[in-house]
């Protein structure tokens, strides 16, 4: 017997950064903390993250600009992890918010009837759902994306009477226990004490560090084999574009196959549009391009348009199996967010906004093509107003961190994504001024060129 | 063999309402929906709850008053389930908020350094922690109470390396999967697909519908028996006052025994102060009266003071075992909430506020004594600015619903609690005007007298 | 803040020995291994246990006697943890077995129809079930006790459609994953990777190291509170006499209350009679004395009467919800065991056997009374043909180990039980010759007197 | 929105028969029960299976022959699901057993030292392990295959400190809770209340109803992606030949890749040889052909050689991390089985046995080739002394049932396997007389030809 295996000592599990919206750049973390941060050091948990990557105390923000206490100004190509698609403190939204506060509009209302909520429901239907032919019932599950995912999983389980869920490697859905159970990141799962207690089956995504994969084929194989060990699940949960996973869009064909595979078996399809939605990666929803209609959709981040906590779980009306009060939450009616969200929804009927959005997307795509052209080893992915510049084969996470730091030093905030933080995730406001966009792209070009 | 047992047909499980902040009153739900609510009926999920109990469209709010679209005015003895301890749209907080919005203060900041966050950390330390001799590290886990509980459970598990938790019957901690697992409500658990996957051991609380119980004795017995089937847990999670459970305060002696029992065994004690805290049931924290110091404390609801989503997980500095970014969340830095929370913290150094708070508590206690005196079968419980009027032995849920409806018809919003909604939970703003308070109490007195 | 708590370092969990049938006596384990054991040392896992306590190589056995390779002879007051209630190689059973083997009777038959199985079913009905007015359907779930428990839990869950189970601290039900989940021993659970994945609620037994406990009161309180955190379970599983738990009989009143509490709520009552049954602790079943009729009963150990692997899961005919083949097992038809079990069942209609059994019980009770009388700090428990001598308050595990070693040195095999192996568990064959019994008792008396 | 999906009504899950050793043939179940079976109908659970497929009361057995009460004689091509590889009541084994019983050899010995156990350990080492260069430590985990699997999973988890396991679709490992969790059959899992509580990841096997699959590629992809959602597991468990799954041998190359993939990552490889081992599918172990050395091996079924309950968990000596008594079991020392197993081990040094085994394999292979040749749509698989005739593409389960019934009517017992019982699993004794083998094959040929 010749085996040299000595597995008693557990192999170190491969680790990857977790994040809800980009992550730490190791190369930056040795920067000295800026002035005025002793309070944080003394009183805030070590868990804080972005202040390590971007060591600056921010005071004010407008559009694509962030203004620091020390006078520095930054262009924001990160946008609160997708929460600021309309820019910081958008004037139209600000005016609505200020007026509402001044008038002593109800600020906190649980799920009572309020004028603010009614106006949001009306605006969202008028400007977003109806033009797209979508008929969804809205649940306000609490103000965060993870609340929306928790509610989506609950409603799927209750409506189908099943408990299993299929999720994808590389997917990110949130940090509360139910959402973590469908999130791929080993680091996040371990930190959250999630180790397989829930009946979740992970399948590789269409695209990942291991290359292309026939996800739908595997799902069908598992579900059509009565001895596969995997039961017919309540739902499949998918991000049409995996943002934290490294800016990886699913193809329209793959989404259609997934929709067909789930529909045929009576499995609910949940599209998590928390980061991909609100216009970031296509039209309002990322799934629109493929023509599919999910059973359940989660929306948050830029929903309020002002960075205020708000989320929605949308589902087909037939799936509204809730009894009153079965899912509650103190902040499920964030009225100030309703006010700005109403104004934000209106932008979707505004031609100026659409032109701006298109122009932003065009400029990003152009820059992406340029990068791909000049450095073929760099893999460029993107859709709409997000660009992923994958340096895995060309410098990896170290180079990405270097680019990020160079950008910061030159007044540009940009985040990283991917398993090893090897992907630059470029997310300017959809409404960014073309000149500001060009400047920011210029910084990135220089940062990348510095090496080339 | 004479057994008449026929258990194959599952016995109907006893059911109880769930809520995060009061619940539906069945007696009210047959009220016709008010004008202007067709939009809700068409587009919002059936899960909505409070709008059924209080069928009125609200527009404006100030102090203890809610102003409806149709001109009606209500006095608020519910306060957003404890989120509005300082009243609606408190002027001092409003001024700070309006100024911040006007100045384009950063609205969304993830966990970057911001001036707003620094000011909150400073104010909270100065006005809340230091005067109480408390030394806690603050984590901003996301903007809701359930986020704070999820983070508390994670940090407890990570710090101890254990996974079990002891929780109490009647306890309520939130609706996301991790919090639900430590929440007693069978209805909420079933709706959430929670059925014992997590290693949570439930123990009857000191007080409940079954009467007094030696909870600490049972915990010690289970933990000291190596064959009890219950392992030493990471933590015990407790509400010093069970609010949803029917306004049931733990005695100081019980809390001290629990603290001692956990401390002796290296088990973390988590006090969930989400509804009991921020001055509602005693000093800032409900646990202060007993003299114990929990290892972990969760705070939310009235933390922002303005009803804006915000929460904190506080823990002893030695427990700050997080790696950067292990728990994240898009809205973990709700800057507008920081601004109002800073102002709210300042109230704790304001003598006027303290006098008002004391006067509110005194008036409630007086009314409670009056009720107990006039109708001995009614069990009156309370602490600080909350009064629980338990009608279990005197009319039950039906009577409570009747009182609630009478109150609503007479311009008073009051919520129910308890397993069968048999407890009136009276929670006016701490800062309510004495005359408004007296009026509201007058309505309740009449509603109760109507029967007597 | 003055807390001195430093819980980050996990407290060492209290540990207790596990066993299926008695356990190691630490005091004996330093004995040198006897001659002829090198093969074991080289090739058998360290998990082996009893050979450490009783370091002797056995060759032959008859009645109450064990004959070692080296010529030593031992009297057996352990009886294979209750598997040899009729003594070793009982002549009547042996004759039947030898004849069957000689005739090439089917030795392995899965669950095909065989003559041997039919004869057992007939004999068990005639001699055991019918005289007791019991009407049970028999499932042969596999040849071991833990198989019987696994099948009992499955049938309870399937019949009720619920998944929870209530089990008792101190209970022992087996080492496979499902049985471990309802077994109290922390050591066994940890070794088996069981840490609360299954919805099992543990309740202290009527009697335990912590003293008397109102188990049924706690169960009723948990089940009658819709917010207790504990759902109505499929079943309660109980040993009418906790044998491994330290020879702790449940009182008849307690069992009746438990039966009533479960029956009223449509919960199945599973009596695990694997060690307590087959005549060891009363009549055939330990539960008979109380007059209750369980819904499900597990039987094994002495069922075959010859120490051959065999077990039964009995349930009320209405609970036979199985589809063919839903629970299988290669050795669920151990035909040789059927043959000896048929002969063993016949003993229950044999007056000589009953007299012998009664005489054994009488002698044990007399000795127990003598011990209790002479040393009041020793707690003596027992029922039928088992005697538990609890030295917890009088020397503890160390004294018990000393007694066990003294006994071994003087030719007597006796096992220990209880959390800390502090209880002598005296279990001679029911059919032991009175003189042999007296001799064995004499050794025990001397061992105990050695100290007195 | 045009989706026609109506998933609220749960789709019927595809079902498949479960079995531990073949299964019901629906076509046979309408046969009238034979005479003498009223006792079974009255007293035995509906869960019984094989007596439905083979409705005959068996009395006696010898070699490949089964003798019924009514005078019929059957040839056994099923062999107790692989428990009777040496035939029924093999004379050499019988003689040893009869002598041991006659001499009052210890029949039940827990894990004490006995002469019978020592002789088995010696014989197994001499005749099985040493000639193959294998150095394994033996644990006697209880007498059944599922006990061996439970112990294997425990030791893997304890040795690695991890909890996850990777298992394969189509795999069968046993009916107790831990083994069920790694078994693919949906029907068995549902009946056992297993629904994903344990961290088990299922991967399609190399071969299955869905065709070939790159199992090792998927495993590597999942394990090498830190965000895959699948943690590095304690172990991979695999049957080198999936017997219940439809007689599907893994290729040597696949096994070697799996061994390499696990070894490189410190993951233990458990080979479940319960049905494939003891000479059925190659040499003693099925894995030998590939040259790999598993870390853990489970053996049972034909281990005793006489159909007596006995099993072994073998592991590399470094993995013997058990503390004494951490896994116990009343029948872990089935001494009569040790006696016959000792004799059976000796056969592996007997040339006559090896010639017979080779001849049996040759005849089966020849018949398989003939079938494949005459009916190309029939897929024939096999290895050693098992032949799988897969009728999936040529008549399916209905034809298989027809063949099985024809065979039974003509005196041949043969079982079915596969998801839909569409595979004839031909398993005569290794030692069958060539003429008997030819006769049985003749019956099968006729049954298949009847259609052709």
C-alpha cells in the first residue's frame, strides 16, 4: 500500500473575499488611516471594510462626485455598490425628499396605508411594470436586499410546499441566514455559520473561473433522475448578471433554457436583480433582454434612487399565498424612500435620462473594447452601465489592487469583484456627465497603461 | 388494548398571530377599506397587516398625532412598534435632517468613513454608553433589527466556536432566517420554513401564558448534565422585556441569575433591546435596572429617533472577532439615520426629555394601577413607558379587539400583543404632551369601562 | 463595566461516557492486555471498549458462566448488555438452532416468506402479545436495536406528517445517525457529528443526576404555547427504564401522564424496550406495569434469546403506513435468530422460567435493600431483574470502578452505567441458578463491604 | 406577460423504487399469496417486499437452490442481494458453525476478546488483506452494512474535522439516517424524512440514465472555486460498482481520477464495497482492478459467507482516531458470523474456489455478449460475477418485470435494479455448479427470447 495521503490534517479551504458590493483591496489596506478617524478605530468593529480601501472621511456628495473633509474630491465609479445609479443626491429626488420632510410627511409607517406608499406603487406600475408588460404583486419585505431575498425564498417554499432551492456558484444574495444559504462565498458562509443545514443545491454558473459550464444540463439531469439525491426544489435563484461574482452576465439563451427547464417542472424562477436591476445592466431589469418572465423578482439598492434603504419582492399574483402578517418588519415601510423612489421611477419615462444612460453604456463598452484590443489577455465583460475588466490572466488580484490604488490616488473610486478581487467593476452613475465619465475612464486607462 | 388514540390525522397545531410590532385584530378586519386604497388592493401583497387593523390613509404626522388624508386625526399609542419613542417628526431631529439633505450630505456610504457616522459614534458614546459605564464596540450590521440579531448570532458563534443558542418561548427577534430560528412564534416559523434545522433550544420564559417558570433552573440542569442532549451553546438570547410576547418584563433577579449562569459557563448573553430599548422600558436599555452587563446588545427601532431604518450590534471589545468584510450590507451606513440618531442621542443629556419620559411612565403606571384595581381579573404589566393590559382572564382576544376598535373609532391607535392578541400594548411617545396622554388614556378607560 | 467574563475561549463541555450497554471502567484500563491479544492490538480499531474493562480472551459460555482461554471462569452479571436474559447458549434454544443448521434451513432470507419467520411470528403472538392483550403489527427493520429505532422514527414521521421528536436527557437509543439524534450523551453525539440538525427537543427525564423533574409539565407547557418555539412533534420517545442512564425506572404515574399528554395531542408514544424489555425489568415489557399502551415499541437485544442480532419495531396496525420496500435492509430476516427467538418466546408460557425470573428479581431486590440499609448514602434503584447501585453520593465513579475491578478479580463480570459510570448495573441472567446468583451477590457484597 | 406557468400545485416528484437488494416487480404483485401466509398478512407490516415478488414460503436452501414448503425448487440468481456469494449453507462454513454451536462457543460477545474474533481477524488478514498489500485497521461497527457506512462517515468527519460529504446519484448506502443522507433514491429519502439537513453534495455518477458524465470534473470545479457554495468535504463516498443503481461499474480511469482528486485535496475516499465486494465484481474488492487504495472501505453482505449479519469498516491505521467506546453496538461482535467468516476468508486461498468464480464470471460474460449481440438496444453491463441487462431502451421496467415473472414461474429467482426496475441484475453464487448456471441462463435466455 503506497498511498502517501495524509488527510488527517484538514486541508486549508480555499478562501475568497466576500462582499456585498465590492471588497477590500489588500494592496490598499496598509495606507495610514486619515485624520479624524480615531473615533472609528476606538468604537467601530473591525468588520468595517470600505473605509480601509478608501481611507478618506467623506462629507458631501453630488452626482458622480464625493467631497472629502480634507478637501479632496473623488469621482465615484462604484456608486454604493449599485445603490446610486442616478448619482448622489439627485436634484429631482432631493427636492421631493426635502419637501416631504418639511411638510411632516409620515416618516415611519410600518405597512399602514400612506399617501407616500400609494404614490410609489402607482409610479412603479406606471413607469416600470406596465411599459414592460409585467404584472407583479409587490411585497415590501423590509428595507434591504437580503430582506427581499428572504421573503422570496419564503414565498417560493410556501407556494410550492417544497423546501429545496437551487443556487449558483459565484452568486451573492445577502448576509442574513436564509440569503447566505444560497450565496456561494465560502468565506461569507463560514463567517455566518452556514454549513449546509438548508436543502440548497449549488450548480456552477454559466461562466466562472473554471470556464463555461452547462448549468441547465446539470440541473435537468439531477431533476430527471429520481435517484439523483436532489429533490424537485421550490425554486431556482439566479442573478441575470453575477455582479459580485466578477461581472458575469448570463446569456439570453442560457436564461431562456433555465426558464423553460424550471417552468416545465413547476419550479419557481427567482431573479435577483438587487445589483443588476434599476437600469444598471440593460433595461430596468437585466432579465428583460432575454425575454423571460421570472416568477419572483427581488429589487433593492437603487430602488429608492437616493441610497435610502428600500426593497421589493415582486411575484406573479397567483403566488401571493401569504396570510396577513406572516412576514413583517419594522422598517418595511420606509416612507422617505418611497418618496424618492417615486421620483426615481418617473425617470424611466424621461427621455433625457434614457439618453444619458445609453451614452454611459456606450462609453463603457468603447473603453472595454479598447482594453480588450490592447491587452488580449484581459477578459472584458459587461452589459449596459457596468464594465468588468478581468485581470485573472494578466496580473490577477495584485494588479487589480494596484489599479484601484492608482485610481484612488488620482481621485477615482472603483471597486473590485471576483473570487480573488481580480476584476475591476466599473459602475459610474447612469446619469454621469460625459466629461466626468471620460475623465474617470482616463484614469483607468492610465492605471492599466502604467503596466502596459 | 383500549387506546382510542387515532393520531394519524395530524392534530391541528395551535396557532398564534405573529408580528414584529403588534398584529392584526380580527375584529377589525371586516371594516370596509377606506377610499383611495384600490392601488394597494391591486398591487400590494396580501401580507400587509396594519392597514387592515387601522384602515385609514395617513398623510402627515407630528409628535403623538397622525393626520389622515380624509381629515381624521389619531393619537398614536403604538409608535411604529417602538420606533417612534421621541414622537413623529421630532422638531430637533427634523431640523438636523433637513439641513443635512439641503447641504448634500452623503446619503449613502456603505461603511466608508463619513462625517455623519463619526458624529453619531461620538454622540452615542457621549450620551448613552459612557454615562452608563458601558464599553461596547459598535457594528452597523444593516439597517434593521433582524440584521442586528443575525450579526449578534454570527459573532457569538464565531467568538465561541460553538453553534447552539438558547432562546425563550414568547421571544421575538426578527423575520430573516437566522432570527426566526430563535423566535418562538409557531406561525412565523412555519411561514418561514423554519423547523428545527438550527441547534436552538427553547426554554419557557420567566413569565408566560402557562404562569411562572424556573427558566434558569432548567437551563442549568440541561447544561450541567453531560447526557442532557443539549450542548453548551454559543449564546443565550433574551429580551429583558418580551414585548411581542405580551409585555412581559423579566425580573431583575431572574436576569441576574441568567447572567451568572451564562458567565460561569462561558456562554455569551445577548440582550435584544430592539423594542425594549431606547428608553421605552426603563433607562436607555431595559437591562440596566438589573445591573447586569450583557456581552452583546442589539438596538434598532427608535435608534434613529425618526423612524429611519438603523440598527446596531454592540459587543464587548474582546468579542470583535470579525475579519474585515465578513458581514456586509448595502445599507449598513444609512447616513440620514445617523444624522437623526445623533440628535436623538443628545436628548439623553436633556433634562426636559427625562422629565417628560418620567411623567409618561408615571401616568401609565397610574392608569395600570387603576385598571388592576377596578378589574382584578385583568393582569396589568409594564415597565417605564409601556403598559400591558392582559385580558386573558377577562374577555381574551375578543375583548382586546373590541377595545382596539373602540379606540380607533375614537381616534386612538393602540396595538395588541400576546399569543392570542389578548394584551393591549400601550406605547405612547415618551415625549407625549401630558394632555394628549390623558386624552388617550381616557379613551382606553372608556373602552375598558364600556364592558365593566 | 465590571464583568470578568472571558467567554471567547470555549468552555470545555462536560463529558460523559457513552455506551450501548455499560461502559469502560477507567480503573481497569491500566491492566496489562492478556496473552493472545496481539492480533487485536495490531488489527482492530482503538474504538473497542469492553475488552479493556474485562481483559480476558473468552472461548466458551453456558448459562451464567463465561470460560476463558486461560482457564478462568466468570459469572456474568452483565449479560451482553441485556442480550442474554436467558443465559448463554440456553439448551432449548441451542437445540433448535443446531437442528435448523443441520437441516439446511434457510439462513438468509431478506423479507421473503420463510417457515422460520412464520413460526416466530406465530410464537411471538401466542406467547407474548396475545396474553397481554396487545395488538401490534411487526416490522423487521434490520437486526439491531438502532435499526428498530430508526424505523420507529420514520414510521412516526410518515404517519403524522410531522418531523419533530421529543426525547429525554439520559436516554440512549443507538449509534446510527437517526437514533443518535434522540440520544442524550454529548460524547456520543459529538463523535457522531450530531449537533442539532434534526428537530429534536430534549426534556429532563423524571429522574436524573439533577433530581426529580416534572417532565410532563414541561412538555405540556411547550406544546400548549403557540409561541413556545417547539412545534407539535411526531412522537415522544422514551425508555420506561433508562438503563444506560443509570438504571432509572420511570414511575407508573409519570408514564401514564405522558401517555395521556401525547394521546390528547395526537402525538405518538414510542417506548424503547431494547434494553428494558424481554423480561428484564418487569413483565415482558417494562411499560406493562403502568398499564399504558404505546403506539410504537422497539424490541431487540434478548429478542433472539441467543445473542443473535434481531430486532422488531411494533406499532398499532393503523400506523402501518409503509409502502412496500420503503425501509429495507439486507439482514432484516436473520433466520437463525428467528429460530432461537421462537424457542425463547415459548419460555413465556413456561412456569419454570417464570419462577426462576421471579426468584432472580427477589434476590436482587433483597440485596438492594440490604445495601441501602447498610449504606444510606448509596441510592439503590431497580426493577425486576436489574439492580442499579448508585454510588454518586458515596465514592462516585472511582468507587464503582474499584468494585467492578474487585469483582472481575473474583470472577464476576458486572457493568457500570450513569453519566460518570457511577452506577453498578447488576444484570444476571433471568434464569440463573440461585446458587450462582448468591455467589455473585456475595462478591458484590464483599466489594462494597471492603470499603464499609 | 404570457407565461403559462402554474407552479403553485407542486409537480409530482418523479419516483423510483428503493431497495437494498433488488426491489418489487409491480407485474408480480398481483399474484395470489401462497398457502400458509395468513400469519404474515395478519402480523407483519406492509413494508415487506420480496415476498410479494417471490410469493413462496421457503424452508430449506443449499448452494444455488432454494426449497419451498410446497415442494417447488428454485435456482437463486439473487443470492440475498449479494449476501450469499458462496451459496446457501456452504458445507465448509456449515461445519464450522455447527461445531462452534455444539461446543458452546461464545455466541454474543459485544467487543470483548474472543477466540472467534481473533481467528477471524487473523484469517482476514492472511487471506484477504496481506495478499493484496492492504494495511487496514478493522472496526466492527455493528452487524449491518448501514452500520459500516455510519461508522465510515463518522470516522471521516472526526479525522478531518469537516462535516460535508460528496455522494453520487444512483448510489445506495443504507437505510439508517446517516446512510440515507448519502443515498440517492428520492423515495427512500422521503420515506426516511431526509430532506437535505446534512451537508451532502450529490454529483452524477460516471454512468446513469442520463448517459456519461464528467463527475470528477464537476467535483474539481466545485472544490476549486472558493465561491462555489460547496466546502471541502470530509469525504467522497462511492460504490466502485453501483449495484442498486443498475449494475453500473465505474471505469478504472474514473476511479483513479477520483482518487487523485480527493488525495490532492486531503479528502478521504470511502469505497462502499457492501454489495460489490467479497468477490462479486472482480477480485475481493471491486476497487482492486483500478489500482487505487481507498482511505476507508465498508464490507458486509457476504462477509460472513453464510448470510449472517456482519460488517466491517476498514480504514488506514492513521485514521483510527476513535476514543474507546465512541461508537458502540450490541451486536458488533456476532460470534457465529465470525466463525463462518473465518471459513469464508479461507476460500480466498483455495484454488478450486477461484476456478469456480472465474468460470461463473466467464459464463455470465458470454451470455451478456450473446444478449448484446442479438438485441443491440439492450445495454449489457457487468463485471465479474454480476451481469446487468438494461432494458431501458427495449421494453423498460415492464419487460423486466415480465422476464422476472417468467423466470420465477420457471424456477429461477432473479432481481431487478435501476431507477425504474428496468435492469435485470443477475447474481448467481460464485460457486454455482456450471450445469445449474447454464440452466438458469437458459431460463433467462428463453424469457428474453420470448419477446425477440
